[in-house]
């Protein structure tokens, strides 16, 4: 069988006349057998693998399938991205369900690559027909008429001119507007035509896809506009705060309308605006209204004495005895003595914020704090004495002082006596601290006062001496025998481990789970088996072949796979039909049979025949038909079209009348011809008048006969 015969058979198998349901069913069975034979023939012609290599591969695949990894894998012939679990199609392949197929105009090369189909390499006139040259392009081809021929809807033909002298170009685009399909448009050329992608689309004219003008930069949107892509075009929309058609956008002055709803000032900006407040106010959270600023609450204050907040501002005030400076912030003392001597009868002494009247001895300030009077008794201001006042036998006033004080030179005030200034240091052993009217003894660093004698000091050891040790100097202990450690602590060499406490010389109190010298021996209540070693409280360090709390669980290295269980050292018990030392050999077993001629090659894993995919080969690989199916037909396997009712042909390009089933009753009859017509409303093109002739049978002994009709379209009307 040769390849041209195969292509002829493929072309013939796609078109057949439409008959009864039984005939259609038989015809489909014949087509399925023919297509299977064609695929087998093509595979034998194109597969370079020798027959002995095929038999060897088949034998090895049934007896020793390859080991599968326990990790995730991609369905079909998809591949996994590096450092990821995402699956993609290799090369330029596209997804079709779980499988990867080559796009139109390409064919598979190996399992993960596509090569361009050279449509121009076909035998015979090729896709462009006679009198034309074919140029192959990636995924498609283009045609150009030879010299002396012009492109038309039927191919390249010789020019026919009315006067046979001057030839005019034929506008194929005008004669056949639908010569270019999809989103491509026809562009007339001298003596021919070409298909180019329409505005908003890009491609080679045969296959056109939407062009994203917003990404490619082919749009003409203003810099202050947003570009949005749509299929076949795009549109521009000005940003908020701008107005225009998107191609030209202008700023909107929001402040021109109602001051932008700002309470105080409005400032326009490109694409927006902002509200501002006058001095002494701040903008609220709504960014429109203004609130008074309390300047008096600012850290540090703005006034020296008193701050009084006002709406939009503030003012300063001073305490009594001061007046506000010309700067409006600081306060200046008022000298009351300059005005009538401050009201004093004798001497006036000014002070910040006030003044005081003073009297010369032996006069004393009266109760009005202004006038001076002679001293005659202790009843008036204690006769001016600071501490005690007494009247002598001669009627003279005498002042005295409390303990720790002595009478001053003015014979009225009292001066502190420094008890620490004598040679005895106030009787203190170390430090003497004087204070008004008395003194205290203190100690140097490392010492503290004794509780039984507040003039004596004793050394301080922090932390204190242990085990009846005596502190003899700052942080220095006199320790008893057996406790040579710091602060008379016990000492163990080596030190107690794992939280143990040294009780006496080299004697440790161990925590639970540890024992021995220095608390370095672990205790395991349950012994470690199979050569394991106790390394911690109830913790076993197991050899490489065992695990578990007591090292009783055997290990298999590498681990058992696919649900296998390790029952002994490096011995696995497999489950689910898996075999091998590590249960790594996949069983050839499919619980649900493979469909559409698929072959079981593993555990619930099928190798599908051409045109099918899925775990059970239940999915049909659908690829766009070339040329495309017409009148709403769907593309099926092997580049064949499934035609709807009312259409026929290899690409469902022919319109046919639907089949009418005639039901005839009774038996004996005479033959009589009738002509009938009806309107077909089922087709994709709308109404179509169909006319047929039929032979009805009627009983000869009846005056009238009855003929029934049963049609598939309920909207069809018989007339």
C-alpha cells in the first residue's frame, strides 16, 4: 500500500450519502475499520524500528515494567517545570485534556517535539493547484500564480480578456468576499490576492489572533489614560481627575465647583486637588474640614507662664507680680518697691513675683507685714526667734535653738551643728554623714551597718556564704572543711551533668533518668534491643537496621514503596500486586478495562491508540480540522467532520433534505405515486424548500387511504 492510496482512502472515507439509520451504522463501522487499517499502514511505513526490536520491547514491557517514582508526575506527555510541581506542554505543543498535541500545521516528532508540515511537498499539483507556486511557512503555506495566470476563487487560471489585447486585474476579493476566513481580510494584488489579518489582529493571514495593543504599545491613549484591550481592538479611558475621550485627556479643576467642598482653601493639582487650612487650624481626617489647633497643648508650651487658647490662635498671660513682655510670650518681674516703697514702713526687698518688708533690730515686722514694731513679748511672731523664745527676769526676750543647732550671730536664727566635724567622727566606725539637726553613721562599699550597733560596720558577701561559712571580708568567706567552692559551696569534679546538684565533695544528686558519677549514665526502664544503646532517659540509640523506642522495629533501606511493609531487615511485604525487593515493580493490572483499543501497561494505566487520551483512553483527542468543517459541523478524530442533519460531504459543505419515514398500514395495496413538498427549518441556514416523490400504498377496497409521517424535526411542517 502506498501513501497516495492512503490519502485517497482518507479523503473518500469522510463523505458518503446519507441513508437510513441502519445504513449509517454499517457505514460508520466500515469507516472505523478502514481508519484503523490506514493508521496501522501509516505506522508501518513511518516507523523505522525493525520488527525484531518491536518484539523485544513488547516482551520487556510485559515482564519487567520500569520502576515508577513515588513522587508526583505529569499526566500524558506533559513535563514538569524545574523546582516546581506545575506541568506544561513541551516545545510548541498545546494542551488537549491531559495530553499534549501539536497545533494545526505541525506534526509530532518524537514524544515531546513538533515539526512543521511542508504542505508544498505533497505529490501532484499540491494545495495551491496547477499553475501556481507553493511557499511553505511555519504552520501554513502561501500560493502565488505563475506568470500568465491570475488568482481566482477556483485557483490560478489563464486571463480571459474581452478584446484579447489588454488584460485587467481581477479583484478576487470583490468576486468572492468569503475567500479569507476567520479574522483575516482579503487584500487584492495584481493578478492575485492575499489574506492578511484585520485591524486588531496579528498573524500570517491564515491564522489570526487578537493583538494586545495595550502591551505592544500600538495604542494611542493619552499619558493620563488607561488602555484596556478587547478582542480585535482596544479602548482608552481617562484617569480619575481627567476628562476627555481617552486619546486626549485634560485636568479637571475640582476647586472651580463649590471650592472642592473644602472648608477653607482649595488647591488644584494634576488629576486631583487638596484642601488646606488657614493658620491656626489643621485638616480633619475627612481631608475637607478644618479644626482649631490648641497651641497651648504643644510640648514645651508657647507662653512662659499662662497660655489661653483662642479660635485659630492663642494669647499669653502672667502670674501676679509679673507683667507680659512686648514679645507677647515672656513675663517680666514687677519691682513693687519702686512704687511707694511697696507699702513698707522701713525697708522694702523686691523678689521675683513679689516683695517683702524688713525691719532693723530690735524692731519686728507687724502682723500686717508692712509696719515695724518694738519687741516686748514672745507673742508676736515668736519675738523673731527661729526655734524657741523666752522672756528673762529683766523682761528681755531671749531666743534658743533645738538639739543639733546653735544660735546665730543675730541672736534669733539657728545654725546647724556639724557633729561629724570633731576628731571622734561623730562616734562612727567608718563614715559620718551630717544633716540639719543631726547626723548618721554609714559604711564603705562592701560593708553595711550592724543591726545591734548602728555605729559599727560588718562585711557583706553577696551571694551569702553557704554551709555555715563566715563572711570575713567583702565577698570573702571562711569555709568549713569539705566545702571549698565559691561561697562555701560543694565542689564535684567532674561537675554534675544533666541538671544534677553537687551535695558534698564529688557527691551529686542526680535528676530522674540519670545516675552514676557526675549523673552521666542514662536510665532506660525498658532495655534497648538489637544492640541499641541507652543515651537518655528512656531513649535508645538504635543501629542502622532498627528503629523504635526499644530498637525493635526493623528498617528497610531504601524504604518499601507503594504501601509495602517492612517485616524484617531489608525485607518488604508488598501490597496491591506490586513486586520487587522494595515493591517498586508496577503490576500490569487495570481494574477498569482500557477503552478505544487502549492497552494496559501498568496499574490502572493504559497506553492509548492514536486519537485517544486519558487514564482509560476514554477521551478523544480533538484537533481543528483543516480545512474547517462547515454549517456548524464538529471536528472529530482523524480530521473528519461530524455533519448535522441537513448537511453532507467531506466538510459538510452540501445541504440535503432530511429523511422522511413513511408509515403504511394494512397489507394488500395498489401502487400510486404522489408528489409532496415541505419546508425544512432544522438546517443551520434557516428555511429550505425540499421536494420528494414517494410511492404510497393504499387498500383497493377502501375509499380513502391513510399515510403517516414521522420526521426528526418537530418544527418541520408538511404541506
